[in-house]
C-alpha cells in the first residue's frame, strides 16, 4: 500500500479539525452505521468546549488504494513545540486559511516551521461558504507570506484548493458556484502533490519518537515515523538516548492508526507512522535501532518553557472539603504523570515544602493542566505566573512576544495606551473598514494580566494572538501589576445581603449573598490602590422595636465572575488562586491581617 504522510496546520479556529472530520467521513473510513461526533479529533472535553486543538492527533484514511496518515496539529503558540516535531514525521502540509480572515499570526508561525522543514505545502482556502469572503485578497496575502518567510521556488508553486469544511464541499476553482459536495479534490491533490516517504525499507531499523502518549498498562508510548527498516512485536531493539547511552528493550506493543482508532498491529515498515510501547521512559528525540547497528538520528528541538508557577497543596480553611485528591503525594504523582505525555512541561519539587515549580510554554499551557486536574477531582492552590529569566552571555534576559491585535477604531486608543505602559513597542499599524490592526513586540511579563483588561477595553470585539519571539536583555522593573487593591474578608462565615450592601460602594464584588467565605479570602476589588479588610458576614441587628419606616429591600449588583485564566491574570504576587472541583477562589497568601502586615514590614520569620 502506498503511503502519504501529511500534517494539517492553521491559525486557531480556521477550521482544520472540522476539515479532518470531512476527510474521514467522505473517504469511507467510517462504517455507514458508525456514530461520529462533530470535531471528532478533539477528544478532550476542554478541546470541545473551547474549540481549540491542544494535543496533536494522528489519524489515517484509506483512499484509492493509498494510506494517508494525517496529523492534526495545535494552532496555538503555547503548543508550537508539537508542530515543529511533527514536521519530522511528514512529507507535506495542508495549510488551512480562512477565506475571510486570511493569514493570521499563527498562520505565519506554523508555516514558518513547515518551510524550514522543507515539506511540500498545499493551501486550502476554507470557509468559502461564509456570507462575506475575500478570496482574491486572501490568495495575495498567502503568496506574500510565503515570500516573506523565504520560501524557495518549489514551495512558491503551491497548489490551492477551495473548500467548506462545515458543508463538506470543495473545488479547484475560486468560483464559489463550482463547489461540489465532495472532498475528492483535496484527497486527489494530496496523492498527486505530496511525495511518498523517501525511506529505506531494507536497512537496519531507525525510529524516532516525536510525540509521547501514556497509559497505565504499558507506560510511555513513543509516536513517530519509521525512518528506515521494519519492526515487529517482540523484537529486541536498542534505544540510543539523548546523552548517547544505549539501552535494549523488547517491543511489547505496536500500534497503527486508522480513522479515530489506534489499532494493534504485528509489524510495520519504513514510512509508517506508528506508536511503540516497551520502554517505560522512552523520550522524544531518542532513536530506536536494530541491536548492534545503533545509528542515532539528529536530535529533535524541544521548545524551552518560558512561564512558571508554583503549585501547592490547598492550605485554606476549606481544604479537603470539595476535592478527592488533596495530599502532596497525590498532586506530585499527577504532575509527574503529565510529564510522561508533555515534553514541554518541567516539574521541580521545592525543598521542605508541599509545593512544586511547574514550568510551561505559556499561561494557556499551564491553565489547561490546572483545569484538567480540577475536573479529575484535585484540590490545589497556584501562584501568579512568572516569566523565566535566563542568563545569556552574562546578561539577564527575558522572553519577548509578538502580539497581533485587531480592534474597533474607537477602542484601539486605550489598547495602545495599555501596551505602552507594559513596555510594548509598536511595530506596525493599519486600518481597514472601521478596524485597526496593530503589531507589538512586548516582554512576556507585560502580557500577564493583559487579557482580562483587553476584553473590557475592546468591549469584547477585539481579537488578540501572541507568540514567543526570542529572549532579549531584561529592562526596567515590574510591568503588568494590577493597579487597584482588593477587598479582603476579615471573618469566616456566610455572606449576607445586608453586609454586602454596606460594602458595595467600596468597589466591585466577586461574591453574592449566601456564599461561604473565610478570613483572607478576596471577595471584591477595591476602588482605590490599597487593600481593604471588610466584614461581609454580619447580619442585621434585630430588636423588638418597630422601625418607623419600612425596611427597604437590599438590591445588590451582580457580582463579577472570573474563569481560571482571568483569575491567574488578576492576582498579584502576594495572592493565590485556590482551585477545587467545585470552586475557584482568590485569596491572600497570608490569611490574617497581622501576618500580612508583618510580611510587608519584612519581619516575617
């Protein structure tokens, strides 16, 4: 059977996962009676809710006697390391671009990785069924992007197909009326344009995992392409480690891919994308070889973490009331289990404390880990995200990001002012039909806490995306700290409407009546720049004297609600986010006012 290995790359929300759905359905890979969910490749609950791909997925379809292996890649920069490694497994890419939005920051990011790996691109202009499309302009933008990224002559001759992943139609013409209810033009183009893997089936085995998976029965599973030779279940093989050492192991399980299923297979040969189990600590970039003929493949680049947070056991008065897994041992096991699948994640235990420094590629990367743990029943507390500072040639350096923003003309002024205060440097600015687009270079620490304000500043109409650029010399002091203070509960108990009504004029409340609170819990935002301790649990004093005027009913404003990312953005260094399966609470690191004052004076022992 002839093989084609391709990856689908795109900006977030340009429809690549929906497009994979249609390729799977129309290729006849599913049985007629098989129930298939929408965006079937997004198997994780969070992926479905947010409409983003977090983990790279492997699937395969049979078409006209050929096996097409398809890698659905993440579109977000926090998971860019996976995109880069996947390029080592494929010979071509489908670059999916929205027919209205055109090329976006992540389009540039993922295409740059593909061109650097010298794989063959096919462009799919998707969502041509939208009421408003700009197909001609988008085609020009794509060509400009290819030229800007230094594509060679072969890569500039990219074939283009026009499609609607949602409707399941495609056509080789940019005339929308020629759309046919079929994905055959895309599949035929893959067979015609993407080369078969240039591999040697006869030589000794070479296999390099580019992705990891994990299950409790066989441990770590390495996913990659067999570069040379063949492999069978129960073969004794040798693994060349990253440090050059060698270890022998037996192939316990061998998996191939078809449709949405990972299927057990007995053997595979060069060009196949497979998953291998048998070495419990197999790592990305190591090379599995024939025993006695160990030749290591070039190491794969793994993106270094840029953001870190401190995870700890929950120490609030409510600890252990809502979660199933609350001990340090359980949390540590779960964190280290995550590193079996996620090579961009680093965990380090803090000595003599029930806390861990967790480093990742960005806020989204870490917040999704926290959200997954919360849903699994874990209780923990986490600190404000901080950027990882590096010393390069004796100079302290910090990560910088490229930020692209599109917002209505009337709101862009406050966005520009805010980015200026966060040490952002304006690189580019353009206006089109009431929308202004700006490109900034900004320190990563300037982006912490910006997202929540951004949505407010643009009244929800702004679009923002940012990706890691490089490490540069560190300049200036703290950027991005919250300017306003908070309202802190002085007491344990249940909030009352009466107490909240008397505090409401001091700022914005985060809780309504009837909510259990504790001393040191943050229950609102102060209207000034200092913290204020308040009592929100007191009830009205009842007497046997009738009031001369009828008591007026307390009418409270709706409390402000924050999701997990907004909470992480919101807190300052002396605050924590308490995360349980049922609630997300904000709290002070030191719960009593006396301890906070001692700490502020530097007398804390």
